[in-house]
């Protein structure tokens, strides 16, 4: 009996030793059909974070903050596009920030001042390029083009130039618009005329006189273009000049230029070719659906080309044309349109600038992304994208593209507005109103504007 117990004990000991040996030998080895063993309690890593020998380590998630201006409808477009990018690039997570246009700029200024600006943010180069170009916050983009991270193949040179500050490429345009004549073609044809074929302001004035004779007394050929700050810029730029010097410390044109421009529009008002000053002031700031153009009080408006589509939503049974603005007589350039380019820029202090460059390049060059965006900020800079989108575009978008392709070969480089420009434009409108309401002559208004602007520059 003792012998049997002894044998049984030895057997149990052998079995126990075999089990212990199997358990210790299994750690770190592979076996088909079995569960993976737990890592050592001191490793501090999950099984998925411990790659086997020869396997690449998984990419670390990179978080990119990105901001833009707009409304909730625009935000939905961005969300769709950025969701798509994240699906194609699982290692990227975008943190999205947006607000209205008016609220966007104070918020961005606060972020920049606090060193907390997003990795990628939107910049209206024409209006705010001068301000942010001087804050040492923007990352130059040309090195990323040279390395192939930003693709500009097929892009119009004029659009690329619209993203430059002091000759250096800082901003990648999401789209571009430019001043244009928005024309109610149906109204003009009903009046028995064809669309204008004009190049200079003098030729345009003759056409407006013909149109005036065909329209009812309380309907005007054109809005008062002297009140459009983009058009005075275009006028002096067609002469090879600028509204403001690039340093923001002086005007970029002469008294004679402004006398010429204001005299043209003063005559247009007196002849009934342009809307009277009182009607212009009363309708300033009206939404598009209540504008003089939509109410058919004018046949021609001067607006960025994307307004053609905006107006067409209210004038569904009217044919609308988009034409080039007239230039100054004897001008150096066919016209002086400034390209307005809402753009992507990269924060110079971002820790993820390469990934930021890849994202913004994809945003503006990916056909599927741009189908969603649908010219939300104007005409795409890439001819490839424009051609790919045309079959599915709104008819007014196609006209806007044709307008941009017409003007882009010969416009002078875009002048962004330097810091302090808003104050000078306020003075411009102050003296223009004095003229338009008959309180000053052209020369008095010009002298007053130049004198007060000079005081601002000297202060």
C-alpha cells in the first residue's frame, strides 16, 4: 500500500513539473490557435503596442487644429471634407474651430497674441494679409512646394501670386474671386440692347447712355461704382499704381487719379446713369435678396464674381452675365482687378507643419473634396479641378470660372491691404459722400481726403 502511494506521489510530482515547464516555456513564444499571453506587469504597454520583430510600429495620432470663418452650412461642408481626410489618413485627427466672419478676426488676434493660434487657419489675404504678414506667425509655403508636400501643378500663376506677401508665398488660396460687372442680361435684352463690349471707362459711359434712354426713369443702368472700394483699387491698379503703398505709410496714387475717377462718377450721377447718392446710402448693407440688383432698380452691379450665383437664387427667371470691369482710359493694364483669395495658412509655431502642408494641399487639389466644397470660397486655383467640376456646377459658377480665366493672364499682382487700411477707406467714403451730396466740389473733396489721409500717415 505504501508502495502504491509512493508511486502515485511521484506521478503527481512529474505532472506538476511538466505543467510548470509548459507554462514558463510558453511566455513569448508563438502558437497557432492559442490566445496571446498577457505582457509582463512591469512592461507598461498593451499587447497592440508591442510589435513583433520586423513589423513597422503603428503611426502616432497627430492632432491638427484648424479654423475658418463662416456659418453652420459652411461648417457642414468642412466637416464632410475633413472627415474624408481623417478616413484616408487615420493617424490624423482634426480639431475644428469656426465662427462668423466678423467674430473670426478678433478671436484670431487673441489667439495669435496668446501664442495659441491653430496649426492651420484661414486668412483673407487682401484684407488681412498686411496685418498677419507682419506678425511673424505665418510659415512660408514654397519649401513645402519644393519638397512635393504642396502641389501647385496646373495652378494659375495669378492665383499663386494672390497668396504672396512681399513676394513670398505664405497663403494657399481655397478659391478666388474678383470684381466684375454682374449684368441682368434679360433686362438689357428687353430694352433692345446687347451686352456691352467695353474695355475703357469712356466706352462704358457711352453704353450706359444708350441704356439710360431705354430704361424707365426710376431704373438706373448701374450702381454707383465710386462707393465700391474694390473698384477704386482696380481703377488705380490699371494705371500701374496702388490705392496704398505696401508699407501702409502713404497713398499709392496721385490727386489727378482721384479727380479723374470721382469726376467720372459725378457725371454718371448727374446724367442719371448711376444710382443717386441718397438711394446708394439707403441701400448700403442690404442683403443680396433685397439689393437694388435683385429688385431690378439697376441693370448692372459691380461685385465679386461669385455674386452672380447669389443673385440668381432670387432672380430665377432672369439670365445673368458676368463681365470684366472697364479700365481707366490709357491704362497700363487691361484692368486692375485684385484677386480676393480666402486662403489656408500654416502657423509658423506648429509642431506638425509637414502634416499641415499635406492636409491643405489635399483640400484644394482633391477632386472629391472639391466636389463637396463646390466653389464655396470662389474659383479653384487649379485648372484640373475646374475642369473636373464643370459637369456638375451651377451655370453661374461656370460663368465665374470663365470670367476668372479671362482676367487671370493679364492682371497685375494682387495688392494686399496693409495694416491701417480700414481707416483710410473710411476717410475715402467720408469725402466721397460730401461730393455725392453736393457739399463739396470734386477738387475740394480730393484735397480734403489727401490732407486728412496725410495726417493719419504722419500720426
